[in-house]
C-alpha cells in the first residue's frame, strides 16, 4: 500500500492573477526547507519525488531532492488546474468562481476546460504509484485528490497551507486520505 505525501508548494512571489508561473518568495524558500526537514524526519529513506511542472513546485521540491541526492520527476497531471484563455485579471475571477462550487457545476460552463477529466487525471496519477512517493503540487490539485478520496463533490474540501503535507494511501485502486495537511487562511470568495 503506497503512501503518498502530497505537499503544496511554498508561498509564490506573485498571485494566480498576477503571474502564470511565479517563482517562490523568500518565505516560500523557507517553507520549502521546513517541508524537506519534515519529510526527512518522517521517512528514514529517500523516496521518489514528483513535481508539477510549474516553477513554484519545482523550486519547493529542490531542498528535499538535493538532500536525498536525486532529481524530482515532472508529473504534468499534478499541475495547477487548467483555466480558459483569459487575461490574468479575468483568470483570478474565474478561479474564485470555480472554487465556490462543485465539480459537476464546472461542466455547465462551456468555456471551461475539461475540469472533470483533469480532476480524474490527478487521482489517476496518485493511484498509479506503486511505491511511497512525495509529490509537490497545488492547492486545487490537492483538493481534487482529497475530494476523490472522500467522494466529496466540492472543488474545495479544505484549504491546504503552503508546504502543508497531506498524506494518502492507495490500495486495490482506491485512494484513502490518511492525514489532511495544515490549513491556510486563504480566502475562497
């Protein structure tokens, strides 16, 4: 039964409505270091490390990857939620609307990408793992996995804090939530 540590990236230097692929802030780098120490304290051995292709996740994975002497493998299926082609300011409003609803409600807007398919791809990425693994991902991707594990229809089940660690286990094609990561003060509305 593989155990999966899904870590939200550290604080980004810019918001979702200001930069499509921001780097980590200084605080984000400090959070990444703490997350690496936390995982190393939990696991006495190096595990495979996967990361979203976006910079804030790749950078957050660096302290752990360096400590374990490996390189994170990029896993596109745990990337940020896909958005329609919008300006950055419109993108922020779109995301706020999506976050307050259910996955089924995302189907009603023809302008939305295939968000149900994306949500399933996040779950599939975890379910296909056959060994304990650390994954660096995003707020909504972690929610997609938690929602899948709990059969919760909401887009936002909880508000994972930067570098919080949510732990799953897989068995017989099922995703089980073992421990929900710490929550943030993130505003959803």
